[in-house]
């Protein structure tokens, strides 16, 4: 029987609030997740140039460029199996529905619980692994 090695999930958090990053990292560091942080789109592009991320969490409302515009600018250059999750404190139903139609995997509403965060990330990671397996065939 072939031994399988479990790889880490690389997650990029893009949020102008460093406290959100710290909260997410604190909740995910006991899991098989490696968490990276960018405070804006420019930093995210720099990080993305040298790394492959499995999941990208983007705050919807940020200065300079909002999360939806950032997602749209990234999606053409990202591998099809990179999943995007939006984080928002606002209920903007139409923009969120549009984002899902355009390929956002999920949306996490702030304030979120540790359980909600972990469940969303685990589900996304499992889905990503299935996508990767399907792409290999």
C-alpha cells in the first residue's frame, strides 16, 4: 500500500485589519493550515507571485480597492482550484450574490465564531482536495 502524505493548506488572508488576521491565525494554527497575511491588494499580489495558495480569504470592504474588485482582478490569473472566500461585516445581498455567481466559494459574515470559521475552511479545503484529484485525472 502506498503511503500518502498529507500536505498543508496554504491560506492567504487579505484584510486591512491585522486583528482579523490574528484571530483567524489563532483559530487555525492547530489545524493543517499555514496562514499568510496581506493588508492590501498590492501586498497580496507580491505574496502571490512567489507562493501557491489553496484558499484566499478577502475582506469585502477595504480602502484603495474593495474585496470584490480584488477578487475580479485575481481570478483570471489564479489556478481554477484556488478557492476564494469573502469576509464581510456588511450584508450587501446583491454584490454578494454576484460574487458567488462569479466564482467566490463562500462568504463569512463578521463577527464569526471559531466554529463557523473552521467549518468553512475545512469544507473549502476538502473541496479543494477533490478538485485537485479531479484535475489529475
